[in-house]
């Protein structure tokens, strides 16, 4: 089914599919097992233009749009979900710079991020501020020619490998949401230490801690104006959630494909297991989960491409896609049995990676509260 995608978008999808099969698939299991950060792949994906879809040509982008970004994210995640995270680490910071930084910063950093040269990351989460972003404690105190950052960021993708970071911190805590600011900093400076954190899946995407101790951020590193950080953060998350949701569709699809293939091969009780209705029940549910999630992702992406508000639709897509990934990976494991549980086959990796989508970029519960509170009229999602 082509959903009426343009020739251009279909060729982008084809390019991403071939790239994933050729460059990522052969070592996906090994990269996961050995926790390898594929810096070479960050660069290669930059060279083929995967990070430039939503960036204007003047900064080296392709302007293909959010739907193109979603198609690419799905194809990459289908083969290895952890590698999909690289897309958000390069595209997210570039987009935030595009939205609010000085022209000088845009010219200096956006091309480098989307070519995959400067490794990016974004630092929101803290030990006591996960879903509750405004509870963060990191501060940015004005000094003579800039700001002094102090605080601990945790569960940061790329923390130990990034050259640059978008960091959110309070310039004035007393003003709560209106006292948060955003900074774009280079990390090879004194005053920052980092360490890796281990986790259940997404092993080829490093996650860690960034500790700022009297870290000097020059005045030009401020993105937007002081106090605009929280809104910028929500804006940033709305865009990175889309690639994340598309990645979850990729995992849902990989699990469904594995289940269908296996059901057509495995013989038990004298027939292919696909002939059994209990298997058919699971496969039907997997197809529905996957296709519904994909359509929701496409809708959110199309709205973004039409420059229309899409926070609500993005939350719906992110929630549905993460649930689809988790459901499909779990169902695939039921169908494959011991071969699903075995580390020799990818289904156990799909299940480990799928769970991350219910947590990152706003947990399932956060998406649900955004959706329900909009419906109830308590808090509009599209503002
Ligand atoms: O009325 P006001 O002027 O005070 O402004 C309020 C509101 O209008 C203020 O912020 C404004 N605001 C927004 N403005 C524009 C809120 N949301 C938006 C928006 N979307 N756009 C305060 O608003 P509030 O509603 O009272 O805020 P809150 O209750 O403190 O927080 C809201 C919420 C819970 C939704 C938010 O904190 C949130 O989204 N939390 C989830 C955090 C999250 O997603 N973390 C992800 C970390 S990064 C990551 O996971 C990387 C993974 C990489 C990968 O896999 O790709």
C-alpha cells in the first residue's frame, strides 16, 4: 500500500530501506550485543541527507519535509531501532537552532549537525525531573560574558559521545516555566563530566549522564531569549516525538514481518503454524496495530508539512506507535516461542527496543494526559 506518496517520497523510502539493509542490517545484532556506537553510521546517514529533511537548503538541508523524515525513521528502526535515535540527536538540535538561534550559530552549526560531523544531543531530563520538565534544577547564572551552568542531566542519548548539546536550564527559577532558558554548548570544554548508563535495549545508542560544574556557556550560546526555554523545549519535543513514533512503527513492522515469516515456515502438528487460528488472531492484531500507528504518524507529519499545529496528533501518534511496537514485539515472541526468546534471532531485540518507545520522548502516560486533557478542555494541546 503506498498511501498515495509522491514519487519523490517513495524514492526517499526506497533509499532508506536499501541503506538500512546494506549498511545497518549486517552488524545489527553485533552492534547491539557489543554496545557499539556507530559514529561511522552517524556520518554516512548525514552524507545521504537523512538529517536534512526538515532543514532549508541554505543550511544544507533537503526540505523534503516531516513525512520524509518519518519514512526514513521507520525504515532505519525496522532494521535497528537504536540507530534511529541518531536521527533525532542530529535533527532535533539542528531544528531548535533553526527555530531560535542567531544567524551566526545557524550557519556555524546546522550544516555540521545535519552532515553528521558534530555529534549532537539534547539535555532535558534530570534525576528528579523526567516527565515533570519544569522540576529541573540545573541553573545558568549570568556571569560577565555569558552563563555559568551547574546541574546534572541524566538519561541523555549520546551523552558520552556528543560534541555539542542543547541544554535546558533555569536562568531564573523563581519564574518557573518562564525562567527556563536553552543553550547550545560545545562539550569539549572544562566543567562537564560524563558517564555511560546501562539499559535493557537500544544498546547501539549510548545513554548517559552529563554533569555541569561551573561550566562556562558563552553569551552567544543562549538559544532564543532568556525565559523562552520551556516553550522551546515543548516545541523541540513535539518534533522529535514524530521521528520517535515513526521509529516505533518500524519496530512494530519488523516484529510483524518476523512473525509472518516464521508462521509460514514452522510446522507443528502436521501443518504450518500460520494455519492455526490462535496464530492468525495475533497476526491480525499486529497488522491492525501497525497500520493504525503508521496512519497516525503520517497524519501528524502531513500536518507539520502543511505548517499546521500538530501537538495533539503527534501525541496520539507517539502513544499509538509505542503501544503497537510493544504489542507486536510481544506477540512475535509468543509466535516464535524459544526462537523469539533466543538471542540468536532478532525478536528479543525488538521487544527490548520496543519498550523504550513507551518511555522516551514523553512516556505513554504523558502522551495520554496531553490527549485526555485536550479532550476534556483542561489544557489545549495545539497552542
Ligand atoms: O500559560 P503559560 O504562559 O504559563 O505557558 C504554559 C503553557 O502554555 C507553560 O508552558 C506552555 N506550554 C506550551 N507552549 C507551547 C506547555 N506545553 C506547550 C506546548 N506544547 N507548546 C506551562 O504549561 P503546563 O502545561 O502547565 O506545563 P507542565 O504541566 O509543567 O508540563 C507539561 C508536560 C507534562 C506536557 C511536559 O512537561 C512534558 O511534555 N513532559 C514530558 C517530558 C519529555 O517528553 N521528556 C523527553 C526527554 S528527551 C528523550 O526522551 C530523548 C529520546 C530520544 C529518542 O528516542 O528519539
